[in-house]
C-alpha cells in the first residue's frame, strides 16, 4: 500500500506564485498533498498556474505591500478553506543600480515588496498560528543577503532585512510551536535572472557562463557545482523545511546556491 503524501491534509499559502520559484513551490507542495492558495499581484498569471495544477491549487490576486489586503486574504481563506498550516513568502522584485544612481522610488519599491511584504504576510500568519500552537513560515530570501553584490544594494539589503526579520519572528513564536526559516537561493533560472542576462553583453548564454565561472573584477565567485539552479531546486528545500522531517529546525537560513557564496 502506498504511503500518504507527506503534506496531505495541510493547507498552504504561497506569495509570488505566478512564475519562477513561487510557481515551483506551489507545484512542490501540491505534489506532496497540500491544498495550496497561490497568490500574486499578477492575477492572470496565478490563475493560469492554478489551472495547470488542478484541484489542489486555488488562485487569488494579492498585493503583499497592502497590509489590509493581506489580512483580508488570511481571514477569508481561513473562513472558507480552513486554517493555514504553511505560509511561504516568495514575492520579490529587483531594481538594480549603483547606489549613487539608485533613486528613491526604486529603493522604496524594493523594500515595499521584499521586506514590508514579508512582514505583512508573516505577521498575519503568526497571529493565527500561535493561537493554534502550530505552523511553519518560510521566507525565500537570497544569497545576496549574506555577501555584497555590486549594483544590487537595494535588493541585497531588503533580503538581508527579511532574513533577520524571519529569524526574530521565529524566536518569538517558537514557544507556541511555530517554526520560521529562510531559504536563500543563488542564481536561478527565472524571469528575473534572464532579464539581468538580457542586459549583459552576449545575452543568456554568456550570462550563464559568467555566473558559473565567476568574475574577479566584480568580486564575484563562480558556482562550485557548475550549474545554475532550477526553481524546483529551491522549491524542494522549501518543501523539506515545511515538512515534519524538519520539525526540529527553526531560525535556519538554508543556502541553495551551489556553493556560490562559499557560505560567507
């Protein structure tokens, strides 16, 4: 007799789910038996994902920068579908520029999604999970949170803030049986990554090669494992951390970057 899927009976919410890592996380959780609410500011994109995934996945438009909208999403979801056991923060944006060229609007936009959004969603989740005495929150951050990157100050700073926020939250909610962890990917084959390569000489092929080989001039190491991550590599790490196999893991930052930062 086949074993029951690992996350059967669990109810999850994932932000930034329309594409890339967020979509892969939705697919991974659903494959393990969870019912997943896939959310994104891109309503058409997240609905298309739900259509592909089948009955275990439902879609909802959600702007994580809107605290009131986040609270409504949690209230309505838990009222109609039941308590959320798993919440995964994936929504994120990148505005790259040297600090002296970075304008106020881009700085604010990056923090609004990458940091404030994580705060809004995690706070809403923690309020409910602590009352029930169980739950798991995972924030998808970036290895840029742990090592300086030229032209990525806003992104790196916003991700570093979300990592420390998630750890502090994890410390506060641990006595209530709630676990909080982060997953920090390196370069991953997503639309965000490809957009960066498109702006570089040589396009995607040259961009991939440069990431894998590293660039001494920009103080960037390569990837020791010699490959760019797939979104599913990151999603598998998330699926592990929300599972019972990780029941004694909290306040942890799991790097999924092929060794690129040498875990600096």
